[in-house]
C-alpha cells in the first residue's frame, strides 16, 4: 500500500494521473490509518526538493492541515442515521470526494510553492524575507567605554541638570548599561529605584547602526537628529569659549543661540564669554569645521563617501576646510538654501533644494536628480543591506520620492519601474546589468 500511495502521490504532483488514479488517491486520504504513510510521502517529497532543516515542522503543519480539513468538511451527521436514501448516499460520497480533492489541491499547491522557493534559492539555500525599514535605535557610550543600549520605543535623549534621560523624562534603565571590561571605570553612575542616570562623564558618544536613527538635546539646548550609521561625540557639559562636537555620518542641527549660563561649566572665562556674546557652536567632521552662531543646518559626512556636505536652512555658518596641497584653509560663509561641498582640497558652494536635502529628517526618501549610487547608499544605511554592482552602474534619472517607513521591496518597485534590475540574497542586494535597448526592464 505504501509504495502504491507514493506512486499516486508523485503522479498527482506531476499532473500525470488518470481519473481512476485520482479516485484511488482520494480514498487513501480518507483512511485515518494511512496518516503515517501520508506523512512519510510528504517527508520524501520535501527531502527530494532539498529541504532546509525545519522540514519536520513543515510536515507537521501540512499533516495537521489535512486532518483539520477532513474533520471540518467530512464530519459525519450529529445524529445516527440508520439508512440513507440512494440520493443522500450519493450526496455524502460527493461531499467527501470534494473535500478530499480540495485537500489534495491545497497540499499540492503548498508543495509547489515551496518547491519554487527552493528552486530560486537552491544555490544559496536562503529563503528571502521582506526587509523592513529602520527604526529608533542607538547606543550611548560613556568616557570609560561603558555602553548603554537605548530604548527603541523612545525617540531620543536629553541632558538636563547634569542628568541624562529620555526626552519624555524617563530615566535610562539600569539593565541597559553594559560595562566595558577592557576599560577602567571613569564615569559616575547614580542608581535610584532600579533606574540610573549618567553624571559627569566628560565625553559621550551617541551612535546609530545601519537601520537606526535617534535624537538628542544637548546640555545647551541644541537639538540634533542623527541619521542611520552615524556617530556624534559631545561633552556632557560645554566649557570654555566654544561649544564643540564631532560628527561622522549625517545629522541635522538646531543650535540654541542663547545657551543658559548653567549649560556652561562653572568657571570665570565661561561666564564672561556667555554674558558678552553668543558662544560659538562648532561641528567637526571629516576634512572640515563648521562655525555656527545659532542656526539650523544639515551635515553629511560619511567616511565611505568622497564628499562632505553642509546645507544651511536658517541663520549663518562658516565652513572651513584644509587645502593640503597649498597648505592653506578654504573659508566660505553660507546663507540659507546654500550647500558647501568639500571634496579633496576643494570647497564649493551652490544653491540647493532644502526639501530634498532634509527629506530624511521628515522620514522620506527624495530621489529628485540624485545619482543612483547615492540613492542606493541611502537605502543601504536605512535598510541595513549591502549593495553590490554587476557590470556597469546604471545612470537613470529619478524624480519624486517615498516614505522611509515603507518596506525595501516597495521602494525597489519604484526603481524597477525606471529599468533597475536587481536580486536579493539575504541582506545582500546585487544591482544587475541593465538590459539592452528595446528589452523590457
């Protein structure tokens, strides 16, 4: 019986069965004692398709589905019936036949789809899953190397009254503090009812991974939005005659023009500077230094990109870069809607579309007139994927945009409409060679 069931099962899956063989197969499915044979045939079929390790779970799921549908759709009458009329007997047999046929179709469909998935991924043995967008996630590192994994349910942190908490006032939970065993303790931690606050840590580092973003309000009231794969280094309290931070990656700043005296360290020099004039705010990034006096601006300074960009939204900033060849400095004063680009020894300034440059802060991607490689770099950081290119890099023109809350496949559908071809292997995206003219994308 077992070999016959296997033969019928294979014929059905290959769509090479006769009407009589289908009847015979359906009768096997009606027999409870043949569940073991059914299970074994499913196992053999999945094994033949080079199944990945969770085959037993899949088998249990398929068999449970068959049993449940048989129970639901071929349930005998609630009250015993001594004898059925020929018409009713025919109707009951037909119902059983129909139900069993539906089960066979469902089972075959499941195996067919499963076989298709394995065929696509047979070489890599990877079943691709939907890649979700990034979200709020970041790590706070203290001066001694202690790391604090910040709550992804919160939008950001703030420094106030020598204390660090989330923007809603919630204390940072003690369980999130991970000490660095390789470094000695140099910062002070204060615990209170299972919560901890971080005090007097000279330098702090807020970093976001790929697929992360976070916000921070510095001790002087300056607000910073940190994009994915970015790092901001800053003091717990500013001191001296300037407020200085350093950035790697991308961040949007809203600098407080009039920081309170309490935000500056308690020394005579700081008091005098603060009373007489605004204390300059300085952002250091790769190959440049930005001098700020109360303003809103965006800085893009990723180490894996050739250009460092500063885009001014409001106020004034001075951008300084070094010309190594001439051993001099380039200085440019920006006005709103201007962007300074540092590339190598050069510093250029041009008018830009503020909406496009700040789209990420508003949870959007803007593709307007952007090079394809820049678009893919943004997707790589936000969706935490690796992007590789096969052959010549495409150079299509893109317009419009999409919200960053969409899944990766939704975003890529827009690019596909412009002729982009790609394949996804886990978290690795390969951009394929564009097809020749006349071929459909």
